[in-house]
C-alpha cells in the first residue's frame, strides 16, 4: 500500500517538503495523480489532477512536487537543480522490501527479456555492483558462482525466484513479468498471457479428472445414486 494513502493532506504537504516524486511510467503517473486527487490536491491552474496528463512531456523523467497544496510537475534534472530530494514513486509502497523496490526500479528503467533466469539474476547483480549499492540488495550470486555451484543448487537462485513470485502477488504492481524479465511490448505480453491461460486450463482439466476419479473410487453417491458434490478445502481461492 502506498504510504500517502494513510496521510492527511497537510501531512502529505509536510512529508513532500523539498521533495519531488519521480514516476517511471504512465501507470505510476496515473496512480500518483489519483491518490493526490483523492486527498484534495489540484494543478496550479485549478484543474482536476485526473483531467490533465503531463507525463508525455518528460516521460520517465517526470517529477511532481507540492507547494501550498498545489501540484507542480517538472523534469527530474530541473528538480535536482532547484535542490529537491528525488524519491521514486515505488519507494512509497510500504508493502515492498527495499530489495524488491530496487529490483523493480531497475527492471522498469531497463525492461528486457533475458535468455535464462540465471542471466537475469546475473544482470541484476552486475547492476548492484556498478551502482555501488549495499550488499543488502544483493542475492550473493557471484559468491556462489566463485564456489562453482551449479545454478540449480544456488541459494541465491531460490531466493531470487521466491522474490519474483512475491512481487507478482503484490496488487500494487502494474507491470507484468514475462519469462525471465519484464516486457513493454503488447504483443509479447498477450502471447505470454495466452500461454499462462493454456497452462492454467490444463491444470484445471487435470484437477477435474482427479476429482472425478476420487468420487468414483470412494463411491461418494447420494440416496438417488448420483455422485455427490464435494468441496475440497485448502489452498488459495
């Protein structure tokens, strides 16, 4: 959940004093404008925040600041020149860990599909090193690679996979992980979702066949000789 949602208008003004929020894509832009609109903020012109979209002027360099309960927008470089501290919109999501936020920001800024999961992890670890970020953001992949561990045996691989699945289940995330990366290509995303749908339908078919066998083998019939409806308890809805 975005931490701005739990703040009053005055608290947001104080929180964003000398700060500017950077949005990396149109989805983040719309979410931020929606939150600020709900809190009673408007553009300097007095227009509704949802009626005007300024994202296309600066795109991923778009930043928003607040003064006197009015929302202003500018290029990230201009905000830095005026002494604003830049915070990413994703950093306002308190349902994500710092490692997850870092991983998401890197992926959104560099959308790419990798040949293998290991190459995806390796690229992220190289980013952590090149950006001189703290070890807390790393999965320690290179340490295990120096020990000549096979990827399938690496703890870093298991933690990496687990983190990705956790991010996928987070409702605050708008982008879609395709196989070994994220994509902004609509056709590629559609094809990925089509394959996911087919896989899900196959699993559902297999489940229904097992359920039918279970009913038949255990003779779960009612007094009219019909197979009873049974409910399998457990698992996610």
